């Protein structure tokens, strides 16, 4: 099942699904305990940052935050979920390492994200924003998946990922890779290189991990609830500057759901807000990223004229007209 395929979810269909599978909130105790612990540790980490952490630890933690976010945005999201560009193996290895720092198994991330795009804001969407802010932000992690998420998610094709040796390796060794890169390595480096305490290092890294998690979750919650809809007012996803800043460029979410295969995930912002695009462009210059796909300016304008809410800011549109990127046809995936 290709992510470009569109489906029509009529009100009637949604109603039937809801009636067949009522929304139940069945708590998963181990998730509740895990999420509770990492949040307590993260709050303690904030306190330690303000009271006893070495300055090198703070800089190191910020760098870890940025590269982890890049692993999610440039890697799991734009490269592997949407195939918005292609990457040579060295770049793939960098990205999968960064993604492992987010404690994520790529194949699961992509399955959930492709399901999210295909069935946005319905009960088959893992973090269905129709169920409110808390559920779409983090509540969905506390409870058992809705039966439709399992049913529709299991039909999503991941064949392209399993054929990829870098992805297959991470899939096979994810429990070890994620624990090493997300917890062991970021905790050990400050202790070994500048004599940070174990207590500071562990809890401050936990703070970094939780911040990475929450900031990316903003894309699922805030960017599906509060903001404007310049490209398609008939879907829930919106443009939200705060989310863009927090996620290095993923808050142009109305654009993204309308043109999911655009590697910039936006037509706005240049590099000031969209550092993920800057990262991909840098590696395109190096030669490790190629076949960058972008929606045609004409297609974007046409779609915005037809379905947008009239808030498109064309004065700030990036000029890619002379670039050598591959223009893709407009394909909706809402
Ligand atoms: Zn996406
Ligand atoms: Zn979304």
C-alpha cells in the first residue's frame, strides 16, 4: 500500500468504524510506569541544569537534542516515511544513529507515520487528533491501541524498508542500539570527558530525551489543532510557527499533509526556521543526498487557491524555480 494512495473517509465510514470499535481507554501499566519515571527524572534534570551541571554538559546536551531531532525529521520522517529524497549509505548510517538517540525503532515509527497520513484524524490514526489535545500529544502512549490502528497499520507496506540493509540492521538490533545511543552513550561522554557526575549526566540526558519526545509530539497535537490552513482548509493539520521552531522545521503541517513528498516540508521559511531542510541541502551539496523532491510552485498555488483558507504568504515563498530539484506532481495524502 503506497503512501501516495488516497482514500475517501466519508462521515458514514467513520461512523461505522466508531460503532464497530468503540473508543476504550485501557491503560498499559508498564507504559504508564515508564513514562512516569522518565518525566520525574526529566524534571530533576531541569533542576540539576540550573544548580550543579557543568557548562560542557549543557552544551553537549543541546547538541544531542539537535542531532536527535534531525534523526527524526530528516531521517525517519522525510527520508524513510515519505521518500522525499534519497540518501547514500553514509548519510543513512548517520541518520539511523541519530534516530536511535530518540529511542526509536525506525520500522515502527514509519508504520505509525504512514498510517497517520493515510487515515489522518480518524480512529485508525495512532494519535488521532479528533480525540483531543492530550490524547494526540501523549495520551495515546498510555493506552492500548484502538483496534482500527492495529488493523489498518498492519496493512501498511514497509517492503521498501526491509530491503534496505541499514534499516534492516537497526530493526534487528534496535533494542541494543536504542539503549546504547539514547541512554548509555550520552550519559557516559560527560562523565568520561569532563568529569560530570553520574547523577547529573543520567538525569540531564533523560531531560533531553523527554524534550525531544514532547517537541516532536507537538506535530501530532498542536499542529493538528491550532493554526492556519493556507493549502487545504478541509483537513485538520495546520501551520504553526511554534511547532516549526521546536522541531527544526516540521510545523508547516498543513503544507506537509497536502504535499507529503516535498523534502522541505514547506514552501516558506528559508533556513531560519527549517534547519532540517538546511541539513538535507548541505548533504545534497556534499553529494550524499540526491533526488530531492519538491512540489511545483504552480501546483501549490493552484491547490491553495482552490482549497486554502486564504492565509498563504507568498511574499516569503522560497525561490526554488532555478534549482535542479525534482518537481513532483501534486498528490494529496491527507
Ligand atoms: Zn509526514
Ligand atoms: Zn500530521
